C-alpha cells in the first residue's frame, strides 16, 4: 500500500514521517491534494518538472527524486499520492528570527494583491482546484524557490505554467514576503 511504498522507497528520508516533517528545504507533502501530488510525481519521473540548482551541490533540487523514480511504477505513484493526501499536515516550522506582524501582513497583502486567492484559497490552506497545491505551512525557502522558478520560466510543468502571468509581477521582495506569510499558516488542524 501507499504507506509501505512511502517508507521503503526512500521518500521518508527527505519528506519525513508521513510527509509532515521534511528535512532541509524539501516540501511537506502530507495533506496535499492527491491529484497535485500524483502529477508532480509523474512529472519528476518523466523529467517534465525542472528545478533550479542547489548552490551547494550544483545539482537540480529534483535530481534526488528523479534518481529513485525507477523504483516506482504508475500504480505505486497513485498509492503514494493517495496515502500522502490522507495524512495530517505538520505544524509550520518556526522561522528565526520570528517574523513580525508587519512582515506577515506584507506577505498577506502581496498574496491578495497578486490574486493568489483565486487558485490557492484565502490563506493557502485549501486550493480551489485539485491539481493546484495547498501552500500554507510549506517551508519558506521551498516556497521562495518554487515561486522564483515559475517566475523565471524554469518550472513550467503541469499547471505551473498558468502562474507565469501572475508571478512575473512579483519581485524578489514580494516573493519572500509571501513565502514568509504562507510558511507560518497552520494547516495541521483539519
């Protein structure tokens, strides 16, 4: 089943127990939309999802996942996606230094001004479309990297290409503010 595959096919090493507590800047995938998870898994396996390079290693951030995808068939990916979607998201990781109320308000204002609400929900907790990700509670640096990759035209897989006209209006400061805001929203209480 999905849980066994998740644990035995190395997913847990980066995304943490039940997908709720990832290490470093990998995404928390617990409680994410099942269709979104499945699409991303398929796109990483096929090479459609391109990522920026880790400045430390020089390798794309998706390289580790791409390297193990030969261990999984399409049915395995479906089972893992279903398992992860059913898990409870973890609590947000605290940021040091703790963001001020003004910082969080600036992020919320940028999120609203760009119209992110239309696809990702009022506070990023519940995307309006099953193929879009829930953003609340994801790690700040991960969010920055994904928004920047989409803005800069690097990540164009799946539905992300639809974000280009929106996210291209965001400068680095707005992206950082939105990522800070979204990373501190608790999605763990269903």
